[in-house]
C-alpha cells in the first residue's frame, strides 16, 4: 500500500471544500434567480390585472 504524503491529503481536502462551496453558491444563486423570476411574473400579472380593471371601468 502506498503512503500518501500529508500535504496531498490537505490539498485534496481543500479542493473538496472549495468544490462544495462553489456548489452551494451556485445552488443559492439558482434559487435566487427562480425567486426573482417568480416575483417578476407575479408583479406582471398583478399589473396586467390592474390595467385590465382600469380599462374595464373606463369602458363601461
């Protein structure tokens, strides 16, 4: 069995930690984008409803 130099273990652990951090950051960013897109869609629908209500009231 080969002996692994301790520094290799440390570097490997650091690489894994950085990869985990990147994955977590990407997940947070994706969740933020989805949340913002949902909020924009809701706002757009609300605005459309408001315009529709104004047009309906005005035309009657």
